[in-house]
C-alpha cells in the first residue's frame, strides 16, 4: 500500500503526520476514474446498467469531490454506497490496483465528514449495542457483555462469528464434527460477534477498529496460534481488512478457512460419496480474495457430491456476489436481492438442481431466494458423509 506522509509545521516545529487511508488512496481515485478495463467484471454495473455505479464511476465520483466539482450529499453518498465490495474489479485489473479498498476508505471519509446515510447510523447503533447486526445474545457463559470475546483455552480456535450463530447454527455443529474427524481440537471463538467487516464496509471504521482490536487482544491473551473461520468474509477481514484499519493480529497467528483446512487434511478426512446430481458451486462473499479457496472448495465439493460442479459465471478472480458484501443487504436491500436472484438464475441456466456453498451468510441468503432450487452447505454435506473409522 502507499506510505506517503503529510508534512507541515506546528508552531515553529517541523512535524510529520501520517496520511489517512483515504488520503493514501487519492492516487487510486485519480488514476482509475477513466479506466474501463474492469467494468465488465462489476456485478452492480451489470444490474444497474449505469456507469455511475461501476468501478470507474465510483473513482470518478470521489475524485470529482476532491477536485471541488461535486460535493457529498444524499445523492452522491447513495451512489458511493452501491458498491458491493466484491473484489471483482481488483481481481480483474492487470495492475492489481486496490480500488475496492479505496472505495471503503472513501466511505470512512464520508462518515467522518458527517454525511453517513441514516440507515448506516442505525446499523452502527446496533453493532455497538450488540456486537453484531442481528440482535442481543443471551449470556451463556461464552462471552460477557459489550464487545468482550471468550478466551479460547486451546491454541486452535474456531471463529464462529455472527451469521453462523444467528442464522445457521447447524453449520457450527457440522464444522465441529469435521474437526473431530481429522483429530483437531478447536475452541469456539467470537461466538455471535462480528469480525468487524460490516462496520468497516459501511465506513464505521471507529467501530470496526474497536472490534478488530478486541479480537486481536483476546487472541494474544489466549495464546492461540491458529484461527479457522467458517466464513470467507471473516477470513478476508482478519487477513486483509485489519491491515486497512491499522490493526495487526498477534505474531504467529495463522488464519485459514475450514475449506482450506479440510482440503489439505489428506487421508484424515474420509468421506462417503453420494449419488451424483446436477449441482453448481457458489463462490461466497470475498472468496475470490482468498488464494486457493476456489480450487479447494471445488475439490471438496467433487469429493462429497461425486462429480464436478456445473459452473456458473466464474474464474478464479471473478464470481457473482449475492448482496452479502458491501453492506448492501442493509443499505440497498433491493439491489442485494437482485444480485441474489441473478445468481439463482445463473444456477438454473447451468442446469443445476442444487446450489452448494460454504459461507453461513451466503447459505442463508441463497435459501431465502432459492425459488425451488435445493441449497446445501458444504460443511453440512461433508459432515453428513463422514466415513466411520
């Protein structure tokens, strides 16, 4: 990332003040505002058919505000919050420019200047009150009030997060069965708590940093060295987003998804193959930003389902999100639904009768809009087919 600093004088003393992430990314807005090379990769643009809501459109918007040609108001802020933060533009950029991160930094700047949309402020209040956007969690001994997280007593932790706990708790049991199958003891961690991705993508970076610092602090106190996530979005957050927030995990802590762990378990994971069926695999939110996840997920899917998936729109750096990233399900629910229904249509066009995915939030979202298609979670399928002995 850029490391420029801003210099000036304070009284008679020379001082050096680090640039904010927004200031660091100004060259990205300026350089990308007229570049159309990744436009075809943007799922939001494919739906809106509006260049304003495309990668270069968002870069042009921010650059225009900086140049004094536009100003932040309800309309321009609404356009900025149309971005799905899916990573497709950077994944399909020949020079790997970090525009998705720059757009999130612009949202932080918008919030700092007092232009946050009302629904973003409302979600922020929920996040600060509950530690997640879904609701209060009863004290069951695994976490205390506020944002405090449980102290894992083993060096391996299973990052539960909020979506699995509130929307798909059965996935947690499936994951633990799979860990038992490969003789790995892991303690539940961050049960019912956001990893910090949602406040980050909404521009609520103060709240996001609070969450991130809490998680880093608890990992350090516990002595944990390995974090296994159920969610690709949480893995992306711990691996990539915390650096944007200026937060570091303790030295020696390794983060991976359960998919990556199982795909590399070798002979320890023995799975009974089911009768082949016409299915497709959905790459969940932020999966394309995790190296090897797409391949590892397809290896496991083929192992469990008895055949390779019928592919929808996909390359290793390109996949259609379903409105579960970028905060769209909260800020622009109609757009989020449109993205999900588009993915369902892609599955039908591929001739699939079943959609398989691994992320808990994406599983719950696909179930909501499946319209007759069967939706299966990869962890539940694998757990149901673990071979005895």
